[in-house]
């Protein structure tokens, strides 16, 4: 066991709050904390060396995949031994520090079956799936179609004679493309295909198809494989899948809602949309988890920035500065820290709202459905965008060493980079949220009811007339003032958008719908501004609600939320100055306030990342180690590189193959200068 | 040869200008174009299959390195055969589509020797180096010190007895760390070490050290190896290097300026700083090349967005839209396109200025030196930041397929991600530029002379009092108005900074210098604003100067520069509204103008990327192919994945190793639920 770096020790002793309290808050209370700590302890690499992530950057992709399967096997054992399920299981997977295949089976495949299969079907399939006797993937996207699900091309044609569906990929572009776990792992897939009966196309429905048989061999008519290496996420086998007239029994169409009878009769209930319901859950999951990836990267960056000393030695009594003492680095990293904690509140809020909705639905009340759908879309986009931007900044903020895989940051970045795309492309999600806002505002304008979460739109004229009367930092960052400012802003640009749309649609050949296509930028701005409002609102309300229960961490979290808010105002200052909601004096107060926040956060920085209790194996980072001994770690890690191991045996990779030839210049002997 | 996708064919026929004219401009005139086309033709993969990049994502790192050496060997043959050198050689290397090792030798190692060695030394070393009989790297950075070069720890102690230097790494943190080409390729290094004579430390100097001897074996006392995999740049062998009392002859200290005589006497000329001069050249190179990486990524993204059809089929006569017809995607990609062309002008300007400077220096006139230093620092930071932000956006703008390595975009992103860090961390560079601006302004304020490029600061009070009187888009985007707006802005915040510094320094224990540390954010903002001014100025002046010679492309380039400018104003609108330089009406005009620019650019988009004449091998992208047959390419490429090749032979990677066990559930038999 190495000793902890003395600089880090000192930092840890200077934190203004007890870490324990912050951990309790992050993990969700004493019970949850106890459980989560226990779950993390199950992953101890001393007991389970197979869970070590250390060499992942040195091994080729196929080996990396196999290594992940071995981890998965170990996790299944742990799961069975300790009867872990549901959210605990997800947390366990997350805590391995790597993308884990079971997520695809447990968070996409099973919930899709649960959402779309009839009772009898569930009785057959769920036990198999829960037992991992079969392994499934979610196969919706095709080479030619991702976002526009209505245009999927795979067909499922009902064959009266045999009471089967024939699954077929009529074109190259109909090849299923992307499903995670499809390429090598899955035995089954839930696929989305056009239902065809007697030549009539009933649109996209879901079916369960077995992909592989004995010894894992693909079944006849099934062309399945890996789509190749990706930016990140390379231990996951995203695959392609092509069907050549593959038959499945009729009862493998998911028939909770739409049904096909033995005589080929199609029936469907009135409420559609439900087919893609899994994605809403997946989006909510992305919102909930958005702070997590960022917290990991920041834990690395902040620990490193507290042991890295560089520069300033001419003015600083000939001692070099701890780099986190530089204002600009604080500015970069603490802004990200403010995002982490703000999103933590949003995630909790989203989760609660979803639970309320689910309870309502179980009571037959669908009044929150549309809200949940739109809010989760817009928030998924906002949260993943914010995290992605921050991650891209963090990798650069660590200087050269952050660029090394052994820093742990590159894989956080490239694994996460899919999040703005999957479970709905962020642009498209924001357009959906924007449309919902447009409709809500039109309703408000015409005195019709608005969705519950947008109740305030009925007061839009009052909101538009408001200006800030605050004159101090305290007043400006008062929770109500924060919410008021953002509500004003999104309402203003929403109102402006509506009047622009009304005006333009008069001359647009495709009317109102057509006009919208000229205002896509504005629609997305509106969605963003609205989701920022939700974010600021839920963070402030969430924080105020814990003021007494978590009184020791309240002050620093208040600073972080204020910082998030102030950065927002400064970033969009033009929008607030435009109609004099704020004036130049307000802006000055915000700018100064931001600098003061940085100063306040500085001594607490280490506590704010330590409290997440990430294990060293999970961070898998030479720079982010708990003990802060970064240089030893970088050096020892490098020594494991295959080329260094080879060199120890006297093999110089590249030398015999090529370099020898180059340095001897033999290979140039025959070559003479040609005339131009 | 596959047929060109008809959508692309149609797009190509609708471009408003002849591509040829734009290519001439990009390549720098008819002569240069002819030469560059010839250089590109030398890389034809049909003639030189070893130059193919196709499988680079499927092979492990060691193989990737060897493959690059094979390419290097082929390039050396081509170089010799056609007597290619200087910029042509750099262009050839760049056109391979991959990071190429010789860059490190030719752009860092040789110029360092040239800049720092005496005549006699050059006579010995340069022929060897030019011939690649030795291969060198630039070894400055250490584990513990990158930006703060003054604190490097490696020592070079003069040994009177033997007339040698003893090179030693006294600590772990003194290990050289990062030099490209060091780990496996280099035979020699130019290293930076503290010169110690008779116990006295003379600071950091440069020395040439041989690293490897016969059969490439590291020489005694030299511990050299690879620092391990990185975010990108993985065919390059960045290395570590530790010395244990290694002796080199005295004449391997670079002695152009500072000298050590046989009797251990040290002498040095008055002007210091020169030691790190190579980095200025390298920065200028990064500025010049910044548009290139972005153009590559955009070429892929725009071609793909013109063949990808997705959505909008309900309003669009049941045809799906070409995704580049969506306003928001135009907004994202054309903003990047405006950056490409703006930076192309900046690069040309920077290059010209550098040539003027070099000419002056050769005539003994160093008056431009400080300008070049500061401008190249700030511009390097601005350009690489802009490109990095754009690249991060482009990878997300392509939907799911952009996330695949076969899209070609991920490697552009992760190879480029080092640019904001290397040759000077962007933060630190901007602080340098900021300091130079502070000094210049103080001079102006006190009636002392300002640097040539900042001549206008003497009129600062007039500049500060200016407001825009423009009332139309044409007036607002008039070249002079663009320059005026940015000059006003950076002068205003510079003046504000100075007055803040003066005020704060009164109470700051470390005075003015200390006060600066509380204004780092502001100093960096000033540097950015100033470099934007240079950017806008050089782009507008550059463009106006080709108005008649390149009259067919002038109109679209004008739109692109206007778009760049307008986006800037909108992004920083708060700053311009704050002192009423612009008013809300101006902002409205800019917002509308941006949308109009997008419309104008849309039909020319394909021409604006095609004209760069990137070869398919260079882009190495299934999405960016010239023929637009993206789906075939994605599919065929995936088929090459090793796991798919194995499967064709009946081997299912992961199955026998692990999955079999999992699906049989044998491995769970012994495991029983434990009690909590
Ligand atoms: C790592 C990863 C894992 C995945 N896992 C799965 C999985 O398990 N199962 C599965 O079925 N799929 C999976 N996918 C696929 C994923 O769901 C799709 O890639 C995603 O929905 C985006 O769709 P697309 O690729 O068709 O993008 P496109 O729709 O083609 O988007 C291309 C561009 O066009 C724009 N655009 C498209 N339509 C519109 C519109 N109407 N208005 C405005 N702009 C528009 C987009 O914003 C984007 O910029 C995965 C993808 C990735 C990257
Ligand atoms: C791909 C790659 C290739 C490289 N190739 C070479 C090579 O060939 N030869 C070679 O010698 N080196 C090489 N390097 C090293 C590179 O030059 C350094 O990594 C770079 O200069 C940054 O220095 P650093 O890592 O010490 O960052 P640090 O200085 O440690 O920076 C860490 C953080 O602190 C901040 N910071 C540091 N000092 C200050 C200050 N005074 N004021 C405000 N903020 C500060 C930085 O902005 C950054 O956010 C390479 C690096 C990479 C990534």
C-alpha cells in the first residue's frame, strides 16, 4: 500500500463539510448508502481479480470483449449469490467502471418484452431471459433508418398455411445495424419489422427472433456479425443482422397491444405510440445517470490538478503552484462540478416524476404521459450535451497526461460520446420538446388548458412584462429569482417563436408546418431554454428541500447551483440584455459572483469528488488515484505496454521488420532520382 | 468502379462556381495546384498498396505501428526518387491521411538542430539526419514538467577530466515523457537538460544524445520505452526516457548560442528565449494546418448528409428529406464550414507574416519577433480550439454512423485532440498573448510606442467611443464594419481589464503581478477577442484581395466569412449589447442573416468540400467516399472485422471461452444465495 500524497492529505483535511454527509446525499440516504457501499465492496478486485480493468488499453478488441464476458460471468455469480436485481443490479454494473453487456439485455431487451408481450408470452420468455438462459438485444435501427422508425424496411409477413411470420430483409439498407450485444453475444433479438398480412402493410411491430442455435451457430437465413470498431464502447458487440426468409411462429410477435389471429386478422387498440415506450425509460435513465460519468472524469481531473504543480515559480516564492490554484483551471473544472451537482438534482427529480407517473398509469391516469415524454426528451438532450461538452473540456484541461489512455479520461469521453445520439438523437428530441411547447403556448394563448408542468404559461403576458429588480448577488441568486429569470427567458423566446411562425405561415406554401422548418434553430433554442428552466427549478427546489436535513453540505451545494445559474446567465447574457430583463450592472455582479464562487469551492474541491466513493479500479486512472501518486502510476502502467515487455526480451517491435532496412539505407540503393 | 450515387451527382451539378477555381485558391495558385496534385498522385494506393489505410482500425497497436513504418519506408523511397523536400514533403506526409513519424524528425528534430547548433556541429549532424541514417526526436517534456520548461530536472553535468557531459535523470519526475518517435523509432534525441558546471546550474540547454546502438539496442544507462496507448495518435511511439549517468562528448551540446569550452567556461549571448524557438515554428504550422483537419471531417459529414435521407416524410410528399436540408444540421455543419474557410485565410496570412519576419531577421531586423511570438501563440490557441469544438460537434451531427470508426471521423477527432495541448498548452499561450496586450495597452496609454500590429491602440479613446451606425445586413457585414466591431470589442475589454488591474493591484499584497492572477479569465478573454479580431481582419482583407482574381468563388467565400462573423456576434451578443455597440435591432438582422447564409451555402456545400480533393484513402471513410455509396461501404468494411472473418471459419469469439458456460448455467450450480 502506497502512502497518500501529502498534498492530497492536506487538501482532504481542509474540506468544509463531512464527506459522509455528501455521500449520503449522493447515494440517496443512509439505507441506500449502506447498500451501495456493500455493492461496491462485492466488486473488490482483490477478491475478484477478473474484474480488474488495468490492462484494458493494452489488449486488442477481441480479447477486450472476452475479458468483458468473463467479468459478466463473475457478475452473474455475484448476482445469484446475493440475489441482486433491479436498480441495485444496474448500480453494480455501473460500478465496474466499464460498459457492461447485461445493461442491453436488462435495460432494453427485457423491458421491451415486458412492455409489449401478452401475459402468456411473458410467462414463457421472462423466466428464460431473467435466468440468462437466453440473451437478447434490442434490434430496431437499420443501416438506412434510425430516427425515422416509421420507415424501417424489415418485413414480417404472415404465412397463413403454416401460421408463421416470415422475417426478411428486402434491401441492403434494411439490414439491422447497431444493436448492442447483437453481433456475438445474443441468442435472441426483439426486432422491429413491418407487419404484412395479405399484402397489406400494418406498420412497424415487434417480434422475438432466435438468432443462434447449437454451439452458437447462426440459424439458417440469418447473417449476423459485428459492425466493427467504434469511437468507444468497444467491449460491446454492436452488430448487423440480415434475414433471408426466416420463419418464426406467430406467437413470437409481441401481442400485448396489437394482435394477429390464426386466420390472419389484425386488431389493435386505439392508443398507439406505446411500441417505442422502452426508449422513454432509457432516456430517463440517461438523465439520471448523466452526472455520474461527469463526476468520474472530474474526480480524476480534480485529484490530478491538486497534485500537479506547474509554473508561477517566479512570483510564488519560488514554489510552483498547484495547478488548481490557477483561476482559469478552476473556472473550467468548477463549472463542470456545478453541472455535476445540478444534474444530480435533476436526475433525482426526473426519477421521482417518473415514479409518480407510473403510479398514476397503474391507476389508469395518463395525464402526465405527454409531459414525461416531452420533458424526458428535452432533458435527455440537454443533460447529455452538457456532460459531453464538459468531458471534451476536461480531457484538455489536464495538460498532456490527460491525453494518455492511462489517465482514464479518454475512455470516459469516447464511451460517453454515444449518449447524445442513442435513445433518440438530441436534435430530434429537442424538436419534439419544442413542438410540445409550441402547442402548449398556443393553448395558453387561446385559453385552452396547458399541460400540468406548464401551468404558468397561462400568465404569459405577465411573465413577459417582468424585469429583474434585484440589485445584489444575494438577490440575483435567490432561488425564486433564478427560476423567474429562466421562466421569463424561455417564455419570451417561445412567444417570439409563435408570432414568427404565425407571421411566416401566411406566406409559406406548406403553411404552419412548413414554416416550422425555417425556425428549427429557434425551436431548438426554445427547447433548450425550457429544459434549463426545469433544471434550475428542480435543482433549487431540491436543494432548498434538504436545507435542514443536509445542513452541512447545503452551503457548498448552494454555491454550486448559483455558479451553474450564473454561468448560464453570462453565456446567454445577450438574451437577457436584449429586453432589459437584466442590465449591465447585473452582468457585472454575475461576473464577479462567479469568481467568488470559484474561490469558495476551491478548498472543498477534493471533498466534492471524493464523496462519490469511486474505487480506483472503477476510475482506472493513473491520474485519479485516491492516493495521488500519479507519477509512479503513469510509469508503472507504461511498463506494461506490450512493446516494452517485448523489449525486455530483446525484441524491438518494428526494428527487424522495417527500421533496420531504413537505417541501413539498403532499400534506397536501387532508387534514382526520376526526371520531372 | 462503383457508380456515383445519383443524389451526389445531382448536387455536384448544382454548384454555383467551378470547383477548379476553388481548388486553385485552396492549394495556392496554378503552380502549387499542379504540384500538389502530382504529389497526391504519387500516393495512389493502386500503385502503392502499402499506403492503404483501410484496415487500420482492425489491427492492434503494434501492428499499426509497423504498418506506419512500412508506409514511411515507401515515402522515403518516393522522396528520394522525386527529390521532394520542405513544404512539399510535409504536404506529402499530410496527404497520407495519417499521423506520420517523419513529421517529428523533420519538423521538430532537424529544425531544433538547425536553430541551435554551431556551423561545425551542423556539418556533422544535418547530413546524417537528412538522410535518415539517424532518426531523432524532440525530448523536452518530463513526467513532472511540461509547460514550465524552466523547471526541467534532467541534468547535464560537465566532467572536466574527460571533456564530457554526464546526462542523468535524478528523480522519477525527471523522466522524459511524451516525445513522439522516442519510444521505438529514434536512434537519437535532442534533449533539454540543466547545464551544471562545477556545481553551478546554468539553466536549461539542449544536447544531442544517441539512444540506441547496434541492433537498435538501447545504450547502457538508457531506459527507453513506450508511454502506452493514447486517446489517438496511436501509430506514433511517444516514449519515456531515463538516464543513469550517461556520458556524451562535450560537442554534443548545441552550441550556436551558449557555449562551454574545454576548460568548463560558460558563455552566452544576451538574447535568451531562442532555445525554444522551434515551438514557434510548430505553432505557426498548427495555425496553417488547422483548416485542413476540419475540412477533412466536414468533407465526410457533408457528403454523408447529402446522401442520408431521414424523416419529414409526413410533410414532404412522402419522400424523406436529405438530412442536409434540415436547417439545424445546416446550422451545425455550415458554421464549421465557415470556420474552415476563415481559418484558411488566417493560415495564409500567418504564413506570409512569418516569411516577412524571417526575411527581416536575416537582415538583422528583429522588430516583428515579439509580434510573431504573441500572435502565433494566441492564434494557435484560437484556431485549435475552434477546430476541436467543431470536430466534437461533427461527430455527433452524423447520427449513429458517425460513431463508427469506419466513418473516419473518430480518428480525426482523437488524433487532433492533442493540438490544443502540444506546442504550448492553449491556456498558457493565451495568457502570454494577454500579457503582451496588457503591455501594449499600457504603452499606448502612456504615449509609448506600441507593437506594429497593434498600432491602432494609440487611438483607444476614439475606438472606445465608437458605436455601430449600420442599419442593414449589407452595412453590418461590410468588411470594414466587421473589423471595426471586433476592434472595438477587444479594445473595450482590454481597457476594462487594465483599469481593473490598476484598481486591484493597489490592495494586492503581490501588486500588479499578483492582481493578474485574479483576472486570468479576463486575460484569456482579451486574448481570444484580439485573436478573433486578427482572424476577421485577415480573412476579410485576404478575401477582398482576391475579389477579381478569383471572382467566381468570391461570392460564396464572402457568405462564409459573413457567417463566421455573424455567429461570433451572436455568440457574444451580450458583450456588444452591454455598451450599446450594437442594439437589439442589429441582433435581429444578424439572426436573420445567418439563416439566409445557410440557404445560400446549401447548394454549394458539396463544391466547398470536394474542392479540397481529398482522396478516398486519405479520408478512409465509409461515409465520406467520393461516390457516396455509403451503405455498401459500411457493410463491406464491417465484413473485414476479425470476429466476422473468424465466424466464417466457424469460430465464435467468446463462445467457447465464456458464453457456452453462461448459457448452460453450469457455472452457477454451486452457487447458493448467501444470507445478508
Ligand atoms: C453506440 C450506439 C449504440 C446503439 N445501440 C442500439 C441498439 O441497441 N438498438 C438499436 O436499435 N439501435 C441502436 N443504436 C442506433 C441509434 O439508436 C441511432 O443511431 C440513433 O437513433 C440515431 O439515428 P440515425 O443514426 O438514423 O441518425 P439520423 O437520423 O440519420 O441523423 C443524421 C443527422 O440528421 C439529423 N436529422 C435526422 N432526422 C431529422 C429531422 N427529422 N429533423 C432534423 N434533423 C434530423 C440528425 O439530427 C443528425 O444530425 C445505437 C447507436 C449507437 C451509436
Ligand atoms: C500527443 C502529444 C505529443 C507530444 N509530443 C511531445 C514531443 O514530441 N516532445 C516533447 O518534449 N513534448 C511532447 N509533448 C508534451 C507537451 O508538450 C506537453 O504535454 C504540453 O506542453 C503541456 O504541458 P503539461 O502536460 O506539463 O501540462 P501542465 O502544465 O501540467 O498543465 C496542466 C493544467 O494546468 C494548467 N496550467 C499549467 N501551468 C499554468 C499556468 N502557469 N497558468 C495557468 N494555468 C496553468 C494548464 O492550462 C492545464 O490545464 C506531447 C504531448 C502530447 C499530448
